[in-house]
């Protein structure tokens, strides 16, 4: 009995109470900011710009500084200065309370943005560290990456732990990706926070706690967050992506329609599928190979019975205008004589248990080892392996799957498994959330090198962390063929876009089951307005190719996919904007309508802008009359399909038949289009169609072209021009082209929608003929790099 009570006493003594950072003991200047010695820790506040502030709080003075998300952690200018009990920049005031240590942020007008909770601040429970923060009345939260649920995160809690979430529910958390970045909105102000911690981060945006407090933290590591104090949501996104990186320009072919299936079993089936697209004249650019192409699912191999002639097959597909994307998994089969296994073992490249024995997990090939992608030499080795098996065969697209990392049966890999070497050794608990990102990085860097260094690979990943946009597109994993999943998918894409990842998509028509004909039509129609337009389904499900639902549906698909190809000039320009500024392609409405409460509601929270000028209102496959919200009081919106005008700032009931998704274009907008082509390698008719919607206020559009497949644009070999519409002056101006690359379009056709009194049109002072096509007036003229003015 005494021993039992003694044990209980030991347990009681071992429980931990929380402890806070304590009071400020000493302050001194450091490069880029200031350091604070605390009773129970050490803090630094540094500035990366007038609106980007880093707060780092640790138990001890840190000896190293490293980030998987941010390439350069050095502050390169002195943006910050001390004034009394505050630090200031040109844009922000950072108030410091010394007893106890607390930090809060104000804009230059004195408006409170965000700050530590006065009672709790930054606290530890053992190694677990948490930032408790003030929550303003009515505050809303958006972002936090690939998370299910409604657009507004208030009242929800989340865990970041990249997970193979097959057929996940609409409220499943976590799923595949972890991006601990969010934006808070309250009282006509907004701010952003990025918590750069790769462990099993948790966040509670007011769920289960008082309405005046929210918090985020991690079971170990630093309290290391970046505060973004730009005055607008676009400004915050620009600042966040200036740190974590922006997407390179994707290959143009990757923006076309992509057909995928787990279950193209043979070379003949793949070629026949591609031929059917061309016979039926349904545009497409990409076809995928899932795990069946490999020899017993071993990476960097080909199944010689199913796919005996990979190079000849890929050459045939290229001759039909198709690029091929092949799946790649991280598990390397344990098999004597297998090159990848033998090399990885000999070089010690696999993740291991303490003591050095490689970890073994069961995936598609059976028992596998897993490369340690946290090491540069392992990433280089991985990338080199693509040359003989993939890039030398003409493959330019790579699909990183199962990289949470996942093993079969939904089992958890022991977190004690080790990664890194020397002083950089750590465990899976610290790097699980970046494993997939580092695999995607290895694939991207390796294949780019293997293809000569100037050809753009298309890279796709399931698992992700902040900064993944530098290396890869992302898709949202193994979804289900249900209306709810279709709508959830767009909230996921929009949240990922806000979180810095513009090239995102989902398995259109659903992965884990059979889509109904109506759902298939609706989802494919919505897919036009996803950055990644990929149809995918699982083995043993019905085929989801565009002709598999009958001739009537095939005709609809021909038109729907054709819309995507017509919009490619508009979409490619939107990707250039993402590349330069971080602005996503799919834009949740709070980006530009930040203080409109209607856009945060469940009813309208799935709506989004596609590029600068299109408003997309997703509707389920059962709803034929939709309740949509058109934001912007005083704005006029035109139905994209009919030019019917609607006032902004209110909801409307509109028809939503399966053949006409509710999509609207802003009055005054400019949308460049092209003739429908069968693939992006096709020249088309050489006409750039500039559609302009008449409105009381005008707009400008930054138009962009390049060769679509190399990195020459980084040396200025691109075609850019600003197009402006001034309705007051009755003028459209194509500014002088910055023509480091020749445009693909020898002619321009300007189409004016909603035109009244469009007569006496002059182009650069010369009267021209007005033409009409289906009630729309247009003028057509030869393209030129010099300024072109259309006046009427």
C-alpha cells in the first residue's frame, strides 16, 4: 500500500502547471530589431518590411535559425526603431508591456489590430508553447490552408498533422496539408499571422473558450510567428508570399484539361483514350498514369508487360498534343537488386529508427523504406533517378502521392523515426508536416535539372506546408462524388489560394465512387474555374471521361471544356499576377469585399472571383434556381452567358440549369479570350478576342504571354501590355507592348457587351467598320506593339 501511495505522490509531483514568459529583464538592439531577456525566456522582435514583423519567443537564447518555408531569414534593412515602450515602423506601432511581457500591434491611425491576451500571453506547459491572443467582438478568421468547414474559421479548432484522409468527411480534420497562416478581420481593419512551426500545430479560433480570446501553439519548438500589418487583404497576401515565395509560371499545357484515372491498365488503353479525345474533338492536354505503369509498383520502373514501350508511347501521345504525368510515391520497395533500394541503403538515405535501422512501412509495393527528404543530398539523389526512367522518355509532369507520408491501412508512422544528420537530427514529430513538401521539392528541382534546367516541369503534390507554391501545384486528395464535396472543394481551393498557393485543384467528379450524370455535368462545368482542371477517379469506379455519360452529355462537355480553352489568355494572365504579387487565381470574396458580412455566411461562403473580373457562384447539381450574392453596392454584374445585368450589393435568385452555371462578369471589365483549340500546342486562328462589358466605371487589365514552357520569361522574354477601358471618354486603349517575346495573336477583335450608341468608331484616328455577331458589336484590326486606341 505504501508503494502504491508513493507512486501516486510521484505522479502528483510530475504534473506540470503552465508558466509564462515573465517580465522583461533587459533589452538590447540586434540586426533588424530588438531582443528582450525575460524571466523565463528570450524574445526577439525584428522587421522584414514596415508591415512584416517577426516575433520569436524561446525558453533559451536560440543558437540556430532555420525555416522550411522561408529561404532568407535575414532582415536586410533597419525598418524598426524604439520609442518609449513601443517599437515603430512607417506603418505599425508595436506596443511592448514589460511587466509581464506582452506584445500588441496598432496601425498608424492608432487602431488596434491584434495582441497578446493580457492574462495569458505566451505560455508553456512543459515543452508545449501557446500564444493566447485577444479576439475582438465580431472578429472573423479566414485562411489556415487546407481545412474543411466554413469560410469563417471563428468557433472552430484545428490540428496540423498531414494525414492520408481517404474519402474524408466535410468536417474531417486534419487532412493532407498544413499551412498555419490566417487573416483576422474586425472593426474595418485586418491583419495576418503565420506561425512557422512544423510540428503538430493546434489552433482554436474561439471554439470552447470565451469570445474574447483565441490561441494557437505547438507541442514543441519556438513560438515563432510573423505578423502582417498591411492595411488590406491583398497587401497581407503580397507580404506573406514575399516571405514564403511565389509560384513560378506553370507550363501552359498544365492549364488545359487533364484526364486521370487510377486504372489505365495498358499502353493500348492509354493511347485509345487519347485518340478518343481527338476523334470526338474534346479539348485536352494531359493524360495521367497511376501506379499500374510501374513494375510491381516500384518507383522509377516501368511494367514491361503493361507498358513495354514507354518512349514510343509518350512520343505518340505528344504527336496527338498530349503531355503525360506519372505518379511517384515515396516508398522504396525493399528488394535485393532493385537499384533505388540498393543505392538508398548503401548511402544511408532512408529515415531510420534510433540506432540506425531504417524504418519499414507497407505501401503499394509491400515493405518499403522512405527517403529522408530533409537532406539536400537525398533530394538530389531522388531527383537524379527521374532521368533514365522519366525525363529521357519525354515525361514533363510528375505527381507526388502518398507523401504525408502514408502507409496502407491508415496507420501512423512512429514519431520516434529519425531524420537528418549530425546537429540537424530530429524526429518525424518535427518534420511530418514538411515531408511531402520536401519530396515535392526534390522532384521539382531534380526533374528541372534532368530536363536541362530551362524547361518547366509540372509538379503536383498531395501533402503540403507553407511555401509549397515554390515547387508544386496541390490537389485536395481523395474526395467523394457528392454535391457537398464539390462545394467543399471550392472552399478548400479558395482557402489555399488565400494561404499563398494559387495552383490548386481537386479530383473533379469525385475520386472514391461514381458520380451521377447531373453531378458530373455540374462539377465539370465548375472545373473550368479551378486553376487545376483535373478529372480523376479510382479503380473499379465507372469511367469519368467526358464521353462516358452519353452523347447528350458529351456535347455539353465539348462546350464546357471549350470554355476553359477560350479563357486561357485570361487565366494565364491571372497566373502571371500570382507569380508577381501572390494574388491567387481563385479569390474568396473577403479578399476584395473584406468588410461585407454577407460574404462570410455559409450561404454565400463558397462564391469566389476567378481572376480579376469573373464571379463564380457554385451550385449543387440539384438546384436549378440559385440564391446568389453579387457583392459591391453600386456595381453592375452581367451574367457571363447572357449579358443580363444585375445590381451589386444584394442577393438574387437566378436560373442555374446544368448547362448554365451562374457566372458573372463585372461591368467595365476586360476579359481576353481566344478561339477554342484542341490543345495548347495548337496555333488557333491568331485572333485575340478582347471582351469589354460596358459600365459606368472602367478598368485596366494586365495582359501577359510568354512561350509557355521555358524559364526565358525570367530574362524578360515575355509579352506584356496594359489594356484600359475608360467609359467616360468612350475609349479603349491597348498600351505599348513590352514585347520581349512575340505575341501569338496577329489580330485583335474588340467585342463590346451592353453597347449603346457604339458608332463612329476610330482606331488610332482612322474610322473603321463596325461588325455584329449575335447582337454583339465588334471591331477587328491588325495587332501591333505600338499603342492602339479605339475611340467612339
